[in-house]
């Protein structure tokens, strides 16, 4: 299954890692692939991929939202069109 993660901090990175190791194709949605959190997730599991949020969500069958509640509206606003009709796990 193709899965995108919006948010890759403590919770998102751990879930992304586990799902990738279980055999899923997992992409971290990020505008800054060199950020500390993206790099920490990739150091934990170099088989994770990164892509812009729009691209990551567009290619995914399931989208995980792993951002703090206060950031949800902004995070989803950037991918509103791409997430329509997809399974969104919050």
C-alpha cells in the first residue's frame, strides 16, 4: 500500500518506520527534506521516501495526519484537493 505521512515527528516517524518495515511504500510529506525531523526519520529508516506534500498525498492510497491539533488546518489546507476521496487517518 502507498502511504503518505503529514507530520514526521515522534509519532509520525515511528508509525512511518513501522509501516515501511511491514512492507508498505511510505513517503514523508515535507517541503524541507533537510529539516531535522525529516533527517531523523530517514536516519531511523533510510527506506522512507520524501516528497512535497502535494506529491506525497497525490500518490498515496492512505494519508496519515500526525501533526499537533493546532497545525492540522494548515497542514491539510495545502493538500485539500489531493486528499479528497482518500482514507485519512488522524
